[in-house]
């Protein structure tokens, strides 16, 4: 844990008190990016705005199938880009499935076994998702309570999450407690697995969605379903479904229109959140 990281809990995280493994940060050859895995101590890392601050803040939750966190492409690279636009980010490291030396390889191996009828990957994800969701909600409460310290308007605090991190964001958006519910939500190629997409809670804020139609995990429909829920409730919602981009494009440069999703988000943020 770096000096900039802020622990979400004073003691062990509730629900995983018996975990004894240690977090690991490493370069994943399979994903071609830096990852963090085996997270036991959930944290946020503030990334301050560069130049004039807008007062907008956002929790940024990387994805990784609840087995690892794509901490660069879907974490700090996003936060650094938003910082240039005057947005304060808080990169979330939420609890993940306990694994070995290479949890990304573990995930890939489990996914390959689905065709054999081995559904352990879904069991592991289902066990970790509620813990990750609780971490996301705790992060929302912490940043709201310390909004003055962070230079953030507590009424303009959002939650952006990628893939599994998008699931964490949606869990917060559907929270019963308005104190942990974001003022706006940006699920990016999110999975809604394990969630009941009921009508949004009263007082829900706007939503920005991005996904690729050729998402390799078939998650396009998850974003469409969220769009329809928000649209049906007459809440502001914007969906960008790119023809190409695959899954996990994050801040990578793939030379397709999906590369510009963050610019579209900033356009939306300027028109919807900052006004």
C-alpha cells in the first residue's frame, strides 16, 4: 500500500476478516497491462485535478473479473485524463477473489473450463461481488464525508466502473442508503451479473454508458438494459455503443472510434454534471 492510499476500514474489511493473503501488483502478460490482485485491504487513491478544479469527483473502479484489477488502463490512466479536465478521481482497489501467484492466469483457466461444465469461476465471482460492492459504497461514504478536504462538491460525486468495476458502480447506484449512492454513474462495458435491475431508486442521478457491440464477453445487452431502466424512469441517460472495441478497451489506443469514449464522457459531464 502506497503512502497516498487511504484505507476504507479501520480494521479488517467486514466479511473477510479471516483472509491472510497479501495483495500483489505485477505486469500481466495475458492482459498486457499492470494489475493488482489478491486485494485484502480495500483502499482509494486520490488523484487531484490539474489546474482549475470543477468540483466534480468520481470513484474509479477498475475491472478484472473480480479476480484482478486492471489498475492502469481502467484506473490511474483514466484518473490522470480526468485530472486534466479538472475532475478529482479516487481509484478504488476493492476486494478480489483470493488467488495464487498469477490470478489473471487463474481466471483465464477457469473461463476456459466453462465449456466443460465447470462453473467455479461464476461461483468465485458471485462470492466476491458483494464484498466489492460494499467496498464501493464505503468509498462513496468516505469521500462524501471528507469532500471539503478533497475539494469535491459532495452533491456532484459520481461512480465510474469498468466491467466488474461497473458492477460495483451499479450496486452503489441501486443502494438503499442514499448516503452511499452516487449522484451520477458511468458504467463502462459493465456486467450486471448477480443484480436485479429494478426501477432506479427515487432521486437517482443521471447515467453515462459505454460499450462495444463486439464485446467479447457479450456484455452489450447489460448496458442496453441499464439504459432502458434509466430511460423508463425518465432519468437522464446517454449510451454510446461502438461497433468495434471489444471488451476491456479502457484507455488503450486501438485505432477505432471507441478510443474516444472518454472525450464523449467529458462532453456529457460538462453538459450534465458541471453546469
